């Protein structure tokens, strides 16, 4: 019996082998442009960053940037998604270090997300007085895909770490945590540790039940 071919909409795994050259090249191109965007936003607000400047910083033509991202608003959304993936890379590492305790993992991961996010150029640009207004507006208006992507990624992390938790519960917890984390980033009212403690104080009983479910659910 032969294996059925993997369809394009199925997630890749390590067993799928290397990316096709064209896909790898485009991934590298997009990453180069987004890193250039990040460097520019670290120097000045998004409102003062042009597509031409992004192209020069990335070492490509302005038309290449437009071909990849469509327009400035689409670039802003891609940059926000890219930033979210960077932060979730750290969240994934943090969760792996606390995989024996779901509540502790959530506290640590939430705090790490806020600590790293607060110092990220994108968040600084949004929060700076008089700066980043158009960036915040784009994300607020068209950023559903950004939130959905972050929620799906977090759900994958939680589901992979605690496979015994029902998928609907994983999805619900992931969406709540993503939205709370972004809210705390954009409008911080307390320290990251205090914010994480507040979140888990509220979600704690539910998380404890989920961990019990994960521990005793048949494999």
C-alpha cells in the first residue's frame, strides 16, 4: 500500500523533507523584507516608513515588495503576523520548560510574551505617543487573520504539549490568552508578572481541570 500524497493545505512536518526550492526562496525573500521592516520600525515609527525604504533596506526593488505584500497595509499585517510568530517561538520554548504544570506554563509563557513584546519595535511604535496610529488602525481594522494565526499557533503548542486536553478546550483557552496578551501589550496597566498572575488567578480552576483531564484521559 503506497502513501497518499500530501495536499498543499496540510501542515508540513519534519518527515516531509526539505521545502521545494521555489517555496524556500520565497520564504527567504519574505523574511528578508520583514526583517528589514523591523529594523526600520526600530529606528522610526511605522508612519514614517515607506515601501521604498523597506525595499532599499531589504536589497530588493520596490516592485518586489509590492509583488509580495500587495500594499502598505498588507505589509503591516504581515509584519504583525511575523512579530507574533517570533513571540510565540519564545512562548513555545517556555511551555516546553514547564510542561509538567499547565498553570505554571501559562503564567511563565504569558509573562515572557509580555516582556518580549513590550520591547518589540512594532509594539513600541503602536504605544509611542503620536506614533504608530496608522499601524494600530490597520491591525484593528483588518487584523482578524493576525489574531486567528496566533490563536491557531498557540493551540498547536498547547495541544502538542498536553494531547489529552479536548481540542475545543484548547482552542478556547488559546483564543482567550491571545486576546488578553495583546490587550495587555497595547494597554499595559501593570507589570508582566502581575498581569500573568491575574490571568491565571481567573483561569486557574479551569486550567487545573484541563490538566486533570489531560492526565487521566486514555491515550
